[in-house]
C-alpha cells in the first residue's frame, strides 16, 4: 500500500461512473474509502468488489457529507485525495501521484488539481471553466470541509498550498446527457443556494475563508462571491452570462458550450434569485425585499421583447428609407431619423475638429478632414444597437418613470458623445489601409457594452440598496 495518501470518494447511484474512476486510480496501491448515500443500484457492490472500505450516510448536502467522511473513516495516511464519483484521474496526474512523497511537501497542507469539465461530451474550455483549480489533496487531520457553504462545497487548509497546473482531473457526469437530470439536479441546488444567500443576507452565515483577489484559487472565489452578493438580483444573471460569453470567450465553446453557459450561468442563477425572493416573501418581507414591483420573469421577457423591437425596427426603417424594392420616399424624405442622427453626429464631429484647428466638413455621409482623409459613417457606426439594448433595459426595469426618463436621456447622450469622440479620433488617426484582426466597430462596441453594463449596475444598485437594507433588518422564516 502507498503510505502517502488515501482516496475518499462520495457516491449516490454511481454504478455508471465509479468503475471509470476506480480504473483511473488503479495501480497506485492507495487505500480507497467510499461514503455512499444509500444507493439503490450496484454502487456498493462495485466498491466492495474493488476492495474499498464502504460506509453509508444519508445525504443532506455536500459539505456535511464530506465532513462526515473526514471524521468517520479510519485513515492511516498523512494525505487524503477527495474525489467525486464522476471524476477521473488523468495519466499525467496519476504519474505525479505515483511519484508523490510526503517528505517532498513538508510545510504544504493542500494541493490543487486542475479540472477539465465536460458537458454532453464537450470540453467546456472557456467561460471561466478552464483552468479551474480544486483543492482535492489535503493533509488528513489538518484540512476540513467548509460547513459555512450550503451547496458549493470546498476544503480548507491553513498555511501553504500548491497548484498542480498540469495535474488534471476530468469531470463528466454522464447522467447529464439527459437534460432533465441536469435541470432536476440544479433545481435542488438552487434551493440550497437561495437559502444560503438569504442566511448571508441576515448575517447568520459567514464565509470561512478570507476573501482575497490575490490569494489562493479558493480565496479568489470567496472574493468574487462577495462581489456577486452585492450585485442586484435579476440583473446579475444577465451580467454574468454576458461576461462569460464575451469576455471569457464562452462563445468559442460552440453550440453545446453556449447551451451549458446559458443554463449554468443564466438560467440557474435566475432561478436562485427567484427563490431568494420567494423565501423573503414567505418571511413577510413583501415587496420591500425585491428589486422591483413586477415579476422578474416578466422583466426579462419585457427587456428581450423591447430590445428585439427596437433593434429590428431600426434595421427595417433603414431598409425602407434606402432605394430598393421596398423604398418609401415619404419616410425617406420627411421622417428619416437615421439620416438625421447621422447628419447631427457628422456636424458635431466636424465642429469639434474645427475647434481644434483642423479644417473639417461633411456631406451627410462622409467626414472629410484636410490633410487627413475621410471616414464614411455607415449604419453600423451610429450605435443604434447599443441604444436599443440600453433603452430596452431602462424602460423594462421596474422603477419610477421620472428616474427612467432622466437616466435614459443621460445614457443615450453619453453613448453618442463617446461616438462623436470615436469619429474625431478616427478622422485624425485611422489608417484604413492597415490590416487589423478586429475592426474599430467591434472594439468600440465592447468598450461601450462594458460602460453600459457598469452604469446599469450602479443605477439598479442605487435603487435597490434601501430595499435590501430593509430586508437585512427583518426576520426570515426558512
């Protein structure tokens, strides 16, 4: 037997996964301990046939199950490796474990493994899912399960840890190939997570780890969770999904990956927010505990409907006011707000350039600067998509009309002022003959969407703060 470490695995109806995991750690000569939560398939028989020590304990949540495992198995090794049944040890990690010696890690109490997560057979490589470090190897008697987490379990060790970046575990729950299983599982998880967040709101549950953006992987997670709890409910799922898809490149994970990011990053988080409000209402918080006075689902659908109406109306109007099969001369000549917006933006841009000593004119389509050349303002330059997104959110969000009007007008003016700044800079410095991987439209849109989402966050948070303060001072029936 390997004297350095033992494996602990928790199971529930894992006959499909357990042989795969046991085979991946075969040959390491390490003791295997399995804590089963009353499986009714062949899980226990498979475990015993493999020579594992088996205990059974009714499941309440993952942190408590791991706490029971750490306290009730007769572990003789200085280290333990804690795995879920749907995980697999890769050959490179197995080699590192085969060469592991306790004396080489004196002063180290925990080792992070790098996880690759799979969904419906596809590796989820982007969207913040890789690299992803899990504290899986801990000193026995030193590390413990964090009971201050209700669902998102983790182990905690004091002092020094190490990260094995090339030591991978693969995680793929084959049961989730049936989407009904995934939805049912995450519906249960959302109950646990909603209750946990309400308890944190009431100051009855605290974080064990010290949050630190520059600390260990788990300390960074704790820091991000604190940020998450400050975000307005119903807004944060949309912000998080957008962040994962665009800034963490989740869109590159393909069709299956996009489905996963939507389900895990948006749908699941939205359900949690809905359940938080249900708990608060049941605790007689009423409307004061919510972020507004309409159903969150209605808000999401209202926002999406308005965005699509605004966005495609602009495209339609642009089409019928330009010569072609469906051209409407009256609209083009008398009600053409798109042409009017372009003329206004060009006029202001030319005036700004003239103020700075350049000689600039425009003809309603092009901005010409003496000695610099010209830029052409096409439809995509006008920021109509950005304004559609911003206006749809503000109009759909449940708050006072006066606040909406002020914020809407201010925001649209800010968008177009930044647009004018872009035109001025392009007129002076843009070399249209140079080759670029990303054009200026994409860069501008990314920057503007960041600014818009940040401004929406602070606008919603300002109106939400006094409601949350009221909820924090009230008892909640859980």
